[in-house]
C-alpha cells in the first residue's frame, strides 16, 4: 500500500503523500511547498553551499540513541531521503522568543554578511560544526566552510565569527529528548513504498527486502540511490525522468564498517565522512586525500559504493582502493560474487554489475610488513575540485628491493586503471630515483590519456610520471607512509 513520507520539520512531524514526486529536491520542497526561502539555489549541483541545511537523525544502538547532526546540500538531496529524519533550516535557529542562536549572533557581531545570499548556507554549516563539538580553530573552520562560496569575498569576518561562536547547550540541546522520542516514532521496520503518479520511491530496511524489490522492478526504469551526489545532478541538470528510485540509505548492513584482523570491510552505503576515520586507522594518506574529495556537505552524503558503481574515470576513491588490492562483494537476486575492484570496470561508465545487482561492500586488505603507500591528487584548486590526475602507489619491499607493486591512476584512461607495464618494470628494483626511471617511461605504454578542459594529454602523462618519481623520492627517504607502523 502506498505510504507517505514522514519527517520532522520545525520540530513537528510532517507528511508528504502522493502529491510529492519522487524526484522532488529538498530545496524545491522548502521553497515551493513550505515557503521557507532562507535556503537559496546558487548552483543546483552541490558546489556553492547556499542551499545548505542540516539533517538530524538517530545515532547509536537502540535504547541508547543520541542525535547526529550533519550538513548537506539540499539542492541535490531528495525529499524521500528525509524519511525518518529531522530537517533543520536557517528559519529554525532562533529561539521562540527571538533570541539568535550563538552562531547567528557571532555572525551578526562580526559583520559576517555582505549581500546576504550565501549567508544562510554559512550559518547552517557553522551550526552543524557547532553541534558536533568540533574545534573552532582556523584550520577546522576552513575545512567546514570549504563547500560554502561567498561571491562578496567576505570570508575573514565569517571565519572570525566561527572562532567566537563558542560551544555548549542550545535550544536544540534542551529539546533533544523530545526530538529523540519523535524520531523513534518515525523509525520504519519495513520498506518504505512511496508511490505517486510520477513514479515510486522505495527505501528497503534490509538486504532481503532490497533483493525482493529488485526482483519485481523494471530495471530499465529504475535508479539506485546512495547519497545523491550524482543522481541529484541527473535530476537538476539533465532533467531525467525516473520510474522507480530505490534508496539504499536505510539498509543498516550497507552502512556497516568492520575492522577485521586481516582487512577492513566498508559497506557500500558508508559515507566518505564515516569512512575517513576507519581508513585513517590503516591508511592515513588515503584519509588525507578524502579530505579533498568534495566538501563536508558532499562527504556527508556521498557514499563509497556509489562512487564505485558510478564508474567515473575520475572518481577519487577508486585508484587508492585498487592500489591497496581492494575487492568487492556484489549482490543480486541470483546470489553474491566477490571481484577484485580493478576488474569491475569494463569501459567508460560500464561495469561488471549484473542487471538488478548492487555493490554491497568493499574489502580492503591490511598492509603487510615493509609496505609503502601514497596517494597524490592533482587539481587546479586544493578544495572541492575534480582531479586532473590522481595517482596511488603501493610497493612491498624485500630488504631494499621491490617484491610487489600496485600502481593505479584516475584521469588517465576511460576507467580507473592499473599501470601494469610500470609495475613490471619496478619488480626487483631498488626504490630510488635512478632505479624507477624505466617504470616512469613505461607509463607511456600503460596510458594514452585524453585532453579535456582539466588538462592536456601531455600534461597528464608528465604529471603521472613525476608522481611516480615523487613516490620513489619520498619512499626512499622515509617520508612515504610505513603502513605497518600504523596502529
């Protein structure tokens, strides 16, 4: 039976029934249906941050729940993704008696608004930062605000406001117990089935429910939705029509991270933000690269599995995962299969996934002794930019000789791809500048990159070669990461 979407807005339960199209974005819903016009549309693709809102959802084991706050871009989130959560917009921050929230007061005190168009997005990003209790030092604040653009160049007073906004209880803290109770009433035990004249939005709560749904859908007219950082653009920019959306974000098994003796298992629905700490425990260089993957809002929504299944040749997570020897668990109604990640990509945006199949998890081996690993991202900007070239390198040393090598690049081919000729040239060599030069030259056998708006073919090849040289210099001097020394 068709069901309405249910979520909290302004602290009250709201429902969205059969008049809510499955492709309605949260931003359009707020502005057109709720007349909450504080959230602005600047880019409609998750880049500028003017539309930033905060999602609050239950976190922790049942019976011991707390509330987790995270900033997201409402322009590429769908209303169906709000089901069971609380949506907080800039209109909600002031207290009932009109007192400004500490974030708002700090921005007012430090004159942190000029034209004001981007200001609500900055307020909400700082509010999410405030609620997480994160430090308000300049570096942390710059990271938090990297996804919010101010065309008036008013960053200095905004950062000053962030340093002065403080921390501690606020009006949301005072009502947290009540909010938790209300969110519990919205918790679903079975799949959401929201149907309208324009299509369906389905949100299973378990893998069994997902597989049952997959058996019954028209696969040619069905989209799988993880975080929405790609699907949202298909809707806002390409105006695609969709018959059925299957949202994977409510399946606990896909959001699980398991730290095992020999490997780390990351569910396909784990967001970049949630994966960062787990990856840092084994591969700090990889985690440092994730800090440059989009903005906080993008990392709070985008998923590891979505990045892989989307199969972009410039997806940042795939080259380091390939270099680390990751493999995938693939699920479909016909069963499961495990596959090396490098074999998953068949051509430009073509993958090994069978019809009605999903990426369920990515499994990353723990490093062996004497392993060296590094990731390098080359882009025109440090923050929030698509890579021109991304290189990942892992070598296993036997005394001072290379016993095994895995090199993977993004941006160098139609798929994320290993450099097999360069790897072969490294075997048995010392890890130093002179010894790796044959491997550097062999990269021209591995790749024939294209020229596009981000870089020319010649630039890409030269950069890839220089990254291998850089890795050799750092590894031979002890600067490259010794993975076995990381606890």
